[in-house]
């Protein structure tokens, strides 16, 4: 906008200066700059380039421009011969510009000075209108000048070749401008669609540094990037292709096509005129020959533009694609043009009125046309100008003639309206022409008939023309293609020519790929499908092209909307308001499941037959990026109406029609979302498919929150029931201290242990708090922490999926088989990716809780059929690439990946994420409940959420929803009275084949564990309990659970005192034994002595219930604090073979064998109750439980 304003003021200044010169009569008059080609009493003034620009001045003659002048001259002469406008002779005066805007405006100034704009006097001739100029920059300059004049002085201007998008502003800045050729925004759309069909997404754009090139290139780049296509090289070149600056710039561009930063750029789009294109392709062709070109209409379909200096077809132009407006055939003009260059008398006659032809002849032949010898001897040079059978004229020639035809038809229509049957220039016609406004209004508002021109030439099979009153652009009729795609390929005779392979009509591009032909560097032909597309190089990461999709959304139009909050991306640990990478698990697939569910609701079958009758449910999916700050920000933007949606819309349009929310996934994000939604004017119901924190059960703080899964207090009970049932009472816990879910579940576990001792005889030996690390190898420190309490061999794992894989990758390689047994929370669940990695055999026998609903098999088929390139889901490509380690054809990140991703539909081992059914059913519950509430409160055909409908109404309606969650053909309530889910847990065990086997369930506060299906490393003797005074000192009883809070410090103090007393006693015993032995040695050093009982008292003091070969050594090692300060051995190689010495703690669990069913009995021969070996606790009948006073250690 600022640039446009700057140019606008520049134009105003130029116009003011020119008008000043006009008033003083100070204009130059160079006979070579203007020619009256046809005298007449009504003049059409044509403003054409005639010459090229060279070093700031007029250079060589341009044959294409001269051809247009000759064709327009020929056409107007034909009209005059047939008395097309009764009694009126149309004149033609041509001004040359040498492609310089200032010469174009000077020419117009001369015209205005010569013909006058306001004096309606009986002149012999008068100026009717302007034809041209040929380029956008010149057309802008001329129209800017004319449009700033008073309305009665604005001469109509019609161009046949100025295609710049800026000129589509006829009603304002360029009020006198019209054109008969499609504008560049059409061409840009054609090129963009062509790139997409070619699957080119990594290209260079090179353009002329003028209004045409800058505008088209900028718009193309913006549209390309909006379609996720990358333009690593975007370069403008000077207008003078013979200048040193041009040569230097072209060489730099050639180098950028194969630089280390860019890799190989195989596709180049050139938006430039003939001269630029010709010089540029020749320079690039000398440096690199693997690139292929897409060229704009400015090459004019002239074969010479695509040749080498030696006249051969350049390697890089073979197979080039050219986008062009439809070619206008002039069958009657071609013979005249050919005769002009073969018949000397015809040429001499034409040269007398058009001397520039003589100049071009001399430029071509090196001698004068007036020399008969030159004419006869240079025939071979002139032969190249003759249009052969099947050949074509310059593209713009037909459009320049069409512009003259429209101008003539306008004059004829005006003559008929003003003069009737009178011949010549009647006074009403003169008045209309000098008033100017009637001429412009007639062109804007009327359809001009051109039937009587068909005998002169074929106007693209179109007999009428109409212009858009606002833009001044010619309107299409929907029957003829607006644009054509040509392929520069070999024809049947083996010559390279322009073959039409595609059409653009009604905003659609159709390509006949069977006709297309490309060529490799050796010249061998390649078909459309076999030619390598212009994409990022396989051995290069085009990371500068990677687009941040974190802010994208999924949006589907509807009458009412479901809004989903999904953690598609990880959070950025460096910036809480920025998204990290797209997750490879439980992200984009979850988002797609929500879309799938909404589409199923819209099918109106089964239980959805009467949901929102006659209305369509729309969808908005927001990426939470696992960040509380981001989800708050985006929800605030949504409800402020400022969240951007696809198509340039914002969220204000959907606010009155939001039914409610599905999400979030993580508990902390659900809390943040609920708190934010409670603060908006109309609170919204929120149904989570995954959040389990007990904090969310607070109905006062989160009054509109519901969830399908059960809260974590149920999970804590389930985990402790399992621990007790398998005969363990001494455990460790690893949990994520940075998430609300993990800390909440851990707190609930410790609360259960402390408050339910009479039921759970469990001691938490220690808790290891971890957090997400940028360097995952730091998790190896967990190994030392675990071995610090090595007898607590059951390890509860409460980690989110994003962390658990990293922890296992860095812990399992350093553990021995059976050293620890893991019991994981439902966040691990039945996720197969957890079992994929190094040393996963260490997980054999581990148990996992899982909340599951019946997988939707229809979704799985649907999901695998999706094409990431065309899906509404903007995260799908990154999701699959991260999951499979491959890349898709349109990917910019390729280096180090396995290759192209295969057909997803053929994947045999794809497993549905356990939370996908929860999200599908959450959508079902929300739409069913909202439909009932809307019907009850807002009538049968609501268009928005009416004022009578409250969040309490919606919440109450949700509580009444019943669904068949388990796929058994029987519906049941989804939520309890507080909005919590009623789904229980499945107990899974990891088998020796590393698959999940279902071994039990936990429902309605009851554990059902099938003993015959269980197996554990070490067989039936497996147990985990403290076996030493020092270990057991960490587990002290509490006299009364009601007094636990105030008694804990006292109990802890007593425990510490007991430990200190034991240590002091040991030290005194050692000192005493040492003193006694020394005394004996003094009494008789030469007497052979035998060991006494006292000699083994110290090791026996630390010998406990242990079957290891060297228990004394084991316990000494176990209780040596320095042992845990030693560094871990080097990380083993990927094959799992390493030389780490076996740890000297708990005995290895040798075999994996099924447990007998009686093993699960609460009291059995293999379970050792510490109370039976502790006199103090046996004497105390008021309390028989254990508690832990261990402070969590943050790893």
C-alpha cells in the first residue's frame, strides 16, 4: 500500500510537469517518434514500443511490435474500404516508446497538444481514443496521466497486451483504461494450478524489474506460499538484457540454482518479455542444463525466444511450458504479411507510410531496402519472417487488432446512437467525443456487437464483447478458454513447436498429460509421469521452506459448530507461546478422528437421524501445542472474534453457533481451557476425551466440564490393588513433575497409601520426579536412583507418552532382565510405539493400565485412505513423516529419511491410538446433548444458540446421553452425576513377544486379575519387600489415619532416631571387636587361631532374607552410598550387546513362567508380611500399615 501511494504521487508529479509543458508548448518533436500511418477525420492513436530499450535509449527494432502496427494498419484500411462507419474515415497515428514509460507519456502529451481536448471546433480530424501501450508500465503511466484530468478530458484507452493486475482498477486510478486480453491475475492462477498438477513445489521465480514483472511475480509467490509451495530464489533482472548489470545478475541467478544453501532447483518460472527471456535462458543454459522452464505469455509464442545464439533449441527450453491467452487467428492477414516480405513493391509502398519498416529491414539485412540488389540478395534473411503453413503470428498481434476492432465498434455504435442515418461526423457525435464521458460510459455499460467484422478476421469465434464496469477487463463468455498451456516439444516432423496441451476455463485447468513431453539433459523424451518434478533434492533439507503449521486449524463450514482442542504439536520448551514439532503420536490422528465423527453425524443415520434437523454441523480444530498459555490465548482470540480461519475469515462469524468443546487432551490444558471458557459471556460445555486429573472433579471450579474417562482417584485405587494382589509391598514411583496429570495421580497414590493402610499394605520406598529434558540422555540418571532402593523392584510409571519413550530408551539398556518390573498408568496404555526401541525385552512381564473403548474400524480404513496433499488436515503430512521416518513427494525435509512414503492404505501394522474412540464418542455425546438442549429451549429449527439456553441446560442434557461405548449393542449412561466418565480399566501385560495381553480388568472398585494368564520374571517366588532394618526404616506406621497429618513428623523423627541408634551400635560393635582381636594378637602372635562367632558377626548383621550367592557382598554394595556416585557404563550399541557388569543388588529374575492361580491369594506362602518379622509392629495392634516419608528426587 505504501509503495502504491509512492508511485501514485510520482505519477501526479509527472503529470503536473507534463501539463505545465503542454501549457507552454514545450514538447519535443522528433519525426522518428511518431508517424501518421493513415490519415482520417477520426484518429485512433496507437502507442507501441517499435524499438527495444538498450542502454537507456532506443535500440534495435522489435519485429513483433512492427507486426502489430502493420496488422492494425491493414485492419483499419479494410474497415475504411468497406465504409464501416458511414461517411467517417478512421485515421491511425503511431507513437513509439522504446519500452520507456516516459516516452509513452510524452507521446500522449504531444497528442493532447496537437488535437486539443476541450475545443469542439470544426477540425478536419479529432482524436477518438488510444490503442496501447504494449506493456504494463507504459499503460500505467499513460492511464495515470489521463485519469488525473477532468472527466471531460479522459480519452478512452484500450490495450491489447498490457496484462498487469494493477490496471484492473478502471473505476478509480485508471478510469479510462480497458483491455481485451486477460489480466495477469488469471495467468498467475493458471501457473499456480499448473505447478500443483506438475507437483512442483520448489522453484525459482525470475522476473522483469517493471510493473508487469513485479506485480505478477509477487502475486505468484504469495499464492504459491499459501499453497505450501516454496520459492527459494526470487530475483528481478534489469530491463536492458544487453547491459552489464543484466549479465551479472543472470549469472548470479544461475549459480543460485545449484548452491549449497538451495540444493538443486529444477524448476524456473520466468515472468519477463521476449528479450529478457531469450538472454536469460541462454545464460542459464550455459551453466546448468537440468532445469526446466515455465514461461509467461510475454514470450509471445515466438520460437526464436527459446533458441541458443547458434539457432539451436536450448537444452533447458526443450519441453518448456508456456501459459498464454488464447491465440487469435488472423487468416486473412497472414497472406498480406507474407507478401510484404516477398514483394518489393508492396514493401516499398508500406514503407512510405511506415518508415520504421525500412529501419528494421536495414537492421536485418545490413543494407537498404531501396537497393534492388540488397532486396534480391538478402531473400534468405527475409524468409525467416514469412509465416509458414501451420505457423503463427506474434501472440499480441491478434489482440492488438482486437483492440482496434473494439474501438471501431465503439465508434460505430456511437455514430448510430448520435447520427442515426446521417453520414459523416454529425454534431451530436462531435459533442459526445469531446465530452469523453459518454464514450467511456457506453463502453462500460454496453455489449458491442462485432458480427460484421467476421468477414475481415475471426475474432476468436466471439461476435460480442463486454467489459467489467469496475475493472475494465474483458468479460469471458464461459464457452471459450481464457488461457492456454503450450508445450514446446517436437512435432510430427521432429521440429520443436508450440503444442497446446491444456485449457483454463471457468477457473479450472484441464491438462491432456498424454500430449505433454519433457526431455532430460541428453534430449531423451520423458512423459508427464516419468519426468522428475521440481522438488527439494533428496540429499538436501530445504528447511527454509518448512512452514510453521502450528497456528493452522481445521475448519469445516456448518450451521452449528463443534470446537475441538487437540495437542497436534509439542510445546516449544524455549517459548511457551510457540508450537514445537508436530507430534508423531496422538496428535493429527486425534484431530482427524474428530473430523470423522462430525462427518458421521452429518450423515444423519442411526442415532443421528434427528440431530439438528436440516442443519449441518461444522468443525473448528485448534492446536493447543500442549501449552496452557497458547490454549488460553487462542480461546481468547476465538471469542474476541479475531482468530483467523481459512479463506480470510475470522471467528466472529461462528461465535453464536458454537455447540460446545471437545478437549482438551492433557489435564492441565483442560483446566486452562475450562477456566478461560468460564470467563466468556456465555460459558460453554466442555467434554474431554483424555483428561483424568482429580482436580477437574471440582464442580465449583469447573462447573461445565465433563469427561469420558474415569478420574485418577479410581486409577490410583486400581494400581494399588494390582500391587497388593501380586504380593508386593515395597515400590518405587517415577512420575512427571511438570504435568498436572502425573503430579495429580502421584499425589492421589500417596494419599491412598497413607489413608488406606488397613487395605493397602504398601510402602513407597522413593519417588523419582522427572521432567521433560532437551537432552534425553539425562534420563540415564534414573538408573542410579532406582538401584538406590533396589529391593523395591516394582516401579510405578506415571509419564506422558511424549516422555515415556525417551525414558525407556535411556534406562532399559542399563538394566538387567528382570531387575525391575514396571506397572504403568493409562497414559502409557496400549500404545505399540512404546514397545518399539532398544532393549525392550527388559519390559517382559510389566503391567499396564489402559482405559479403552471399542476401536472404530471404519475410522482406521478412512484414515489410511487420506492423501496428506489434499486433506483438510494441515498436520497430516508431518504426522506420517515423523511416525514412519519417510517423506512425501511435497516434503521439504528429506535428508536422512528412508525414502518416499509408500501407500498408507497398505500398512498392515497400523494401530489405532487408544484415545481415538474416546474423541469420536465425545463428539457424539456433545452433538446429541446439544441437539436436545437446543430443541427444548430454542425450538425445532434454531439458527443460533438462543438466549434462553444456558450452560446448565447443556450440562444437564449431556448427563442424559446414552451411548454404546463398549460395542456390545447396549447403550448406557456416559457420565455420572458430576460429569465424570464411567469407563473402567483393562490390565495389560507385556508378553515375551512384546505384545500387550489382556490379563484382567478393574471396574466398579473391583479388581479382576486372571492368575493363570499372568507370568513374571523369576516365577512364583517373585516378591518385592524391604528386608533390612535400614530399608524398612523408611516405612513407618501411623497410629491413626485421622491423626496422620500431625503424627507424620513425630514418626519420621522416631524413625531417624532408630536408624541412628542402629548405626551407633554397629560402630561400637566394630570398635569392640577390633579392640578384642588386637588384644589377642598381642597375647600370642605365633599361635594359629580359628575364626570365632564374633569374627562373622558384622557380615551376619547385614545378612537378610536373600538367596544370592554372596549376600554379604550384595548388601554391602547395596548400602554403599559411594556406589551410586560412580558414572554409568558407556551406552550400549543399538544391538543391545554391552559389557556392563551385572549389578550387585537384587538377585536376577531368571525365568519367565506362569504363576499358579493361588499366587494371587492375599495371603500365601510366597508373601512375607514385614509385620510378622518386626516385633515393634507385631506388638502394636492399633496400626498395621506403612507409609513413606521419602522426599521426591527431581531427576
